């Protein structure tokens, strides 16, 4: 189970591609074998138009490949990808 608490968001720099922000996330991680829970904090740079789902993808791709979560298809059917 992953529970995400968005923390602070601030502009880090602006370049030719546009403004980026640094996003800090606190993510509850659960170990199903031991039953232990721990709160992990991650900070990543992202485009200013980023959604929470996009930030989770960045964390999974660039920081912690063990992060697992469910996401929708991004086909604008249910709207959960716009959270």
C-alpha cells in the first residue's frame, strides 16, 4: 500500500524548456512480510505542469524502482490520473 502526502513545492529554476519545480513527497511504505511500515521522503525536480501521478512515475523511474502503485490508463475516462 502506498499513501502519498505532498509536502512542499517550490520553483527551482527556469530554462528554455520551461519552469521546473522541486516536489517533496512523503510516502508510506508497507512490508507485507514483516508488517512494518515506514515513511520515506523523496524530493524530485519536475515540470511545473506535473500531476501527482507524474511525480510518482518520476520517483519510480529515477529514485526508487521498488515503488509499486496502481494507475489508470490516462485515457480521460475516470479522471484519477488528473489527481
